[in-house]
């Protein structure tokens, strides 16, 4: 099973992806997680990405496409994967289409979690509080001001990715404001699982 979860930061993509990983034994490919790991490890990619990520901007298409190209080719991705946080631009979506075509792979679903953007800042504040309460480090970009920059990047660059998939008849939109369980059920219905 191969699917893409689309939606603005804080829409619940990571939460739903983690559940689908458990349920279907597929891997979650989050470019945000991979970039954070690169930053933590101080790799050349991490060094390039760090300041951009901390400011809430988008890392270059070239870097993230390279990361995904390598990651999809890993053996553990053979059973299937969920892309979370990628593609974030139409150029990334086009590159992914070419990559999958070359590998003879097809997407089973592209799901957009549609949310009320006004409610997202509150969700992010909650995520930061819960992470802090669990004694874990809080993401620097889960700060209300930086979050607004991330949302602006979404509206400027990523909002165009949904029409890209809609035009190909691949897009399903789900109401991401529902409780987590209801969103999960709606996703399962799309996947027929
Ligand atoms: P996320 O965890 O998906 O919210 O990503 C955190 C940050 O990583 C984003 O704000 C971007 O700076 C960077 N990032 C993650 N995925 C991408 C992508 N597909 N394209 C560009 N930048 C990305």
C-alpha cells in the first residue's frame, strides 16, 4: 500500500500515519523527521536545512526529492509507505510521479486532511505543551509565530499540490477536524481496509 497524506502542519498527518504504520506494517516516510535527523546528525543536508527549518521555510526541492528517492529504494519501503510532509510543492509532486513511474509503482490513495486553519495554532500550542509534559524536547518550529510562517509556506507553495492530484482523479478529501478516531475510520474507508 502506498499513500500520501496531505494537509497543513498540525492537521494530524503524523498521528494518522503512525496508526497506519501499525495497522498495515508499512513505513512512514516523513521528510520533516528525516530532515530533523539530518540536522541532529550534522550531515551536509542537515547543515543546509537547519536555519530554513527553524525559520519555518521550505527546504529546497532538490534536497527533499533526493532524500525521498533514496528512501523509497530502501528494502523496508518495498511493502509500502505513507508519505507525510511530502510532496510540499508541485515540483516535488511531479518528481515523485516520475520516480514512481520509473520504479513501476502506483499510489493507492492521496488523502487530504482538510482543517480549519484558524484552529491550527491552538493545536500546535497543545502539541508543544504535551511534548514538554512528557519530558521530550519541543520542536523549535512548534512556536506560534514560526507556525504562522509554516502555514504561510503551506498556503503559498503546498496548497497547489491538492489540485495537482485532484486533476489526476487521485484525491480524496477528509474532514480533519473530526475526532482522531473518526478521521481514522474515514481513512480506512478510503483504503477499503
Ligand atoms: P514537518 O515535520 O513535516 O512539519 O516539517 C518540518 C520542516 O521541515 C518544514 O517546516 C520544512 O522546513 C521542512 N520540510 C519537511 N518536508 C519538506 C518538504 N517536502 N519540502 C520542503 N521542506 C520540507
